[in-house]
C-alpha cells in the first residue's frame, strides 16, 4: 500500500504534507523569525494539511466510484452507528 491513503495520489499528498512540515521546521529554527511570523507559518501549514487531507478523501471517494462503475453488480446497504445516524455502504462485485 502506497502512502497513508493508498495509491499514487495518496503518496503524493503525503509527500507534499511532509515537505510543508519540513519547510515550517526549518523556518522555526531561524533565529530571525518572530513569534508572529512563526504563528502565521504554522497556520499556513495547518491549512495546507487540511486541504491535502480533503484532497485525499476526494481521491478515495473517486476510487470507490470507479470501482462501482466497473463492477457488474453493486450492493448498497444502510448501516447505523451508535448515534443512530444512517450511513450508506456500497459493495461492488465483478463476479
């Protein structure tokens, strides 16, 4: 399995997040940076991380959709968690 979210896209997103964190780490060790600048940089890295996580979730959903499109038979079932909220689960089969 490649990357945290699987697949090449997940690997690219994970590498981008690591690069953003490394860039922040380098800036945080710079003695000329003020605390306000470091706070701004930390917020930027956090936003980048959230965007990358969202992109990974979208890629995961697209992957599921592609598998469903390619399947000969698709079974969708509703399931409930402990809070009694309904969710949909999909099962695809190429048999």
